[in-house]
C-alpha cells in the first residue's frame, strides 16, 4: 500500500492468508486516515487537515482531529529539544524549495541535461520571516489550530510518518498481531 508519499509494506506471521489480509486492511485503513490528517497538499472530504489549517492562515481557527494537535505539540517539544533545528512551522520556506525542485524535475524529465534553478537568497529571506511558533495557536480544549499570520504554514512531514506508524503498530497489536515488520519507505518498525 502507499501513504505519506512512500510505499508501505507489512511482513507478518499469521495463521493464514485471510488473517494476514485483515491486518493488512487495518494497517492500510489507518495509514490512509493519518495520511489525510497530516497532508499539506490535498483536501479530503470530511477531514480538516494540515492543508486546511494552512489555507485558513490569518482567517480563522480550524477544528481538527486530536492527532493533528498531538503531532503539533510533539513537534513543538522536538523543536525545543533540537534547539530549533526541527521546525514544522517552516512550511513557507519548505514550499519555496519544493516549487523549485518540482520545476527542476520537469526540466530534467524533458531533457536530462537540464537542471532546475535554486531560489534567490531574497526569496528565502522573505519566506524565513514566516517561520515562527509565535504564529501558531493551538487550543487543545476546543481542538482548534490557528495560524495567525497569513504568510506562515505548517509542514509536519518530518514527524507525521513516525507518529502515525507508532499508532498503527499499537492498533495492530491490540487487534492481536504478534509478529510483524512494517516498512514505511526507508523506515522499519518491528
């Protein structure tokens, strides 16, 4: 299956194929759910996700799934622990690099000798001004997230996959799975 922009595989020891398929479908369903919650690129019907929070920046708070709030609170803790090296509020800055990368991929696919450009330092400095936890308001009681500066945005991609994997593994264990490996892109969880 896939999610979080990567392949996800399950290697499990079960009594039979039907039992394996039940665990696989549970894993697939759960990863799809968390992929939708943490996605910053796509809208999903009935899901107020990270993209919606970004879209409503400077406009209004968004009621979100508790898991998005939990990943943001964990992210803030990691931000402090890493002395500001890990920052999911760097969405605006990361978007600049993403856009240039996508442009470069298009150029390179048309002609392998073509390379993309890199952003100008001025563009990066402007985007950097939008990077601050001061712009993020989390209301854990009312399950809302509000970005109070319209130029700021979230990108929880650096933590969301592992966060979701931990939850999915626990759900599989609760469902009775005893021996398995989940491979998420280049990460494995046993």
